[in-house]
């Protein structure tokens, strides 16, 4: 029997030690918060919109498409 575990505050290794066949998923909110640690606050609204599309994509191919389409738009806030 395959179990899906939503990891809130647990490490993937801790869960896999207990349930080796479990599918471990993290909450989208936790993933976005972790990503925002490395960005400027003024970019958060644009970044969260793009990350939400990537993290909630139904397939890996759809997530890759979202990722490449956002990178094609370019980062308008880079310093030169």
C-alpha cells in the first residue's frame, strides 16, 4: 500500500526511514516561503505568481514549461 505523506516540519529522510515506500510531499506554501528567503521583498508578488504556477503544475512537463516561459520573460530587476 502506497502512502502519501504531507511533510510539515519533518525531513524527507526521517519519513523514509519510517515508511520507505511513502511518497513525501511538501505544502506549496512552505515551498514558496523557502524560496522567498533568497529574493528581494519588492520582487515577491511576481515571484510568488510564477512559483505557484510551477509548484502546482499537474505534470513535470507543465512545470518545466512554466519555468522556461518565465525565464524567457527575463528578470527585469537584475543589475547591470
